[in-house]
C-alpha cells in the first residue's frame, strides 16, 4: 500500500467505502491521518469501526479537515457534500489526488494518465503491456485494476499508468502527469455536466494540470479532441504534443490478433506515442503489440476452432460501442461475421451499427431486444431468432465456415438474462470452450475407433 508522511497528523473525511474509498481510508490510516468515514452500507462501516470516526461528512462540522475524499460515483452536481465542504473551505478530492499529493515522497518515478470516452481501458492495459515487455517497472491503476493507493510503491525509475474517468479528473487537482493522453470525446455522462461542453472541459483539465515541458498525446477520431490538441500545441513546444491517427501503423495491424478494427488502430497509435514519449524504441514496442492479449469482454479472442474465431465483446452495451467491433471484420472476400446481438435495449435502433451491416454473414438475436433487432436486421442479412445465447452460439457454430468470426457484441445491457456484462461474457466463453471440447473429445474417440470422421 502507498502511504505518505504528507498525511500524518491531518484529518480527512472519506465518503463512499467501495473499492477506491476503502483503499483511500486504509492508506490515510496507515499514513497516520485521522479519518471520519461513511457509507450508506453497514458492512464497510464495520471494517473501519474502532479505527475511524463513523459519521456522514455531509452533516458534520468540517472545520480543520484537510479534505473530503469522495468516491467517483458521488454526483458532485447534485450531492450536498460539495456545497457543505465549500462552506468550510475544504477541498473535495479523490484517491487520485491523494496519490498526487503523495508523489514527492515516493521513489523517483513517472506517471502516464489516459482518458477519453471510449477505449481507455484497452489503451491503458496496452501501455502497461508495452512497458512491461520492455522490462520497465510498471503499475496500472485508476479506473482499471486495483486502486493505485492499494498497490506497493515502485522503486526508482518506475512508471504508474493510470486510466482516468472524467469523474476522477473532477476530483484531482495536482497530478502533473509526465504523459497525458486523450483518445476521443463523444457525449457521455451528461447527467453530471452542463452539456457536452462541460464534459469536454472536465477531460481537458488533465492537461491543465501538466507543466509545459510534459508530454500530451491526442487521437484524431473527432473534432473536439483535435481542437483540444491544437490548443495544447499553442501552449507548449510542438515536440511535447503528438496528434496521432495510426495511418503509419495500419500495415502492421494484421499482426495484432487482439487489436483489430479502426478503433483499436487509434488505441494502438496513442499507446505507441506514449511509449515513445517514455523512451521506448520501435524494436521494443513493435513485438509487444503482437503479443498483447487484450482485456476480458473487450474484443477478447476466446478461441479458434475449425478455422472459426470466437470473439467476446460483451462490454459493448449499446449500439455505439458495438459498431467498432462490426467494423473490425469486413468481408475477406465474402461476408464472414456471425453477430450475436441483443439483451436489454437502450433504444429502438441500431443506427450506429448500420454502416457495417454489409460485413454480416448472419445475425442471431437474443434477449428482450431479440424481436426488435430481428426485424431491423432482416433486410440486410440472414437472421436467426435465437432468444438464448447458448442457442445462438450453437447455431452460429453450425453456420460458420473456416475464416469466419462468431462475435458476441450485444449492443445492449445484460440485465434481462445476466447479472452484468461480465457474467454474460463469462457465459459466452464457457459455452464456446465447452462446445469445442465436446468436438475435440468426439474427434479423438472417432480416431480411436478408426472412424474417418
């Protein structure tokens, strides 16, 4: 766990005791701070009983407190804690700001901070993989994996790679990342912001925290990101700002099994620019791109059997996030994509996916959205109304030919049939592997019996 003398003897309030909040509380206690902690659930409060004062920070006198640490899930635009803390002139911060405050007392290191509307997790994991493959000491945290404060500090020369949501950036004020990156910007989380402009301004604060001599990397998939990149290019020397589109890497992409599609070309381009900003050479990052295995439920290659590839993209919970997966598999030369789609719909259209319907060999509709999606897709491809995912997988396996792809990219929430998108993806993986094992055993038995099958 990371702790620091900067917190010793100070008093903090912690609101929200889920993963990042509980880790922040434990880090502060280990640093010798006094804390007042609260969560609406009794179980996490019991974990801190006897070691912390238990009270709601939104209702107590905050005089003398150094900060109120809140979970990123607390909506600052509607929750009373923001106004209450302001009355006492106490900053409302998050665990990433605690990490930033602790940095001067850690061994010499660098920080990479990655944000954007889409692709943050993949790009963060990819950067971590590139650095790890180059034998550099590295930790990954923030909005992915373990909270950074809950990890052992790196020795001299280490690199912390952080995925940051807009909510986390809102609670951070002094990070000064050696490399900061913005992948893209599309409207999201507008219930927390004053329109798209407010959301974009939140992301832009990541760069405002940097010094002019630090690196900034930007994608090129939307005009808002490009505008922010151009603004930063005017504020710091040109060699510190990289705007990348991935065109120079496109010839290499067929070598990256887990980074297919135009969206992953952009993710890879940003990751390479970050790696080069940290001193990696092409000889270091190029083989690591090919060995990257991706994240679970995000274009995850589950298996290949009989020349058919099975992809778990269960994280695609709306049509906009499913569209890049469809784009990743154009005809070669014939249509080769068998799309398993459906669940609890978030709308009544598949408009974002429509430009890529020409890639579909067939669609298999499941869940509550199944009938609607079947009707929408019928004019464009062969549709099977599967209802259940296990049936869809079997039907797709029977229809697929060598070179084809069976893709779970539901474009829907999972809650009609599964606990969450992770359970849905796990189920897909288990069914595919079980069916492939059945085939393997059957083939082995047939061979032993002398059957030419």
